[in-house]
C-alpha cells in the first residue's frame, strides 16, 4: 500500500504541474523543443558563420527587453533542454532563446568564449538580452570572450 500511495502522490503532483503550465505554456515548450532541434541540426549541417548570420538578421520592431518574457524564455529553454531525450548543449540553447526573443522583438547578443581546462581549450556560449544573461550565465565568468554576435 505504501508504494502505491507514493505512485499516486507522484501522479497527482505531475497532474498539478501540467495544469499550472496551461495551454500557452505547453505551446511555448513545444515551440522551444522545435527550435532547439532546428538549432542543433543547423549547427551540424551549415557552417557556423551561416548560422550566426541568421541570428544577426535585423529585427523589424525592436523593443526594450521585458523581464517577464526573459524569465519565461529562460525557463522554457532550460526545462525543455533538461527533460528532452536529446542532449542540447549551450550553443543550441542560446540559438533557440535568441529565436524566441526575436519573435517578441527583443534584441540579444550571443557571446562565444573559451577557457583552458587542463591541456585543452573548452568553449562556451551564453546569451544576453536587456542587460542580463538569459542562457549560459552560470559559468560565463570563467570564460574569456572571443566574439560577440
């Protein structure tokens, strides 16, 4: 009985979370997954300069970064990447977040950095919008910026 009640509690908790997200949230998560997948595929198929050129296209109606949108997008990208059966590293996460921000008319800057880990060089990307880091900021201070797009 104890094991069964634990399973029931988990199902209720999952159901509660599903209801809290709502249809708009599910749509955002589904769109985020598609963008993450598209970014991962683009990075494998196209040269990086071409992917970056897509990211640097002009925004038709730039707006000031809205904190609510930044938080929702950050959360959507991190949750989708974490629970996805496909592994998405920092670069596709930043590209997906940049696309979501672009769709809301918010400009972003992609930072590409490097650090030395033992004998090898390790790269990392992070995305900044509205003066704050949206994705990849947890370890950004450990990296030297090579380029900003």
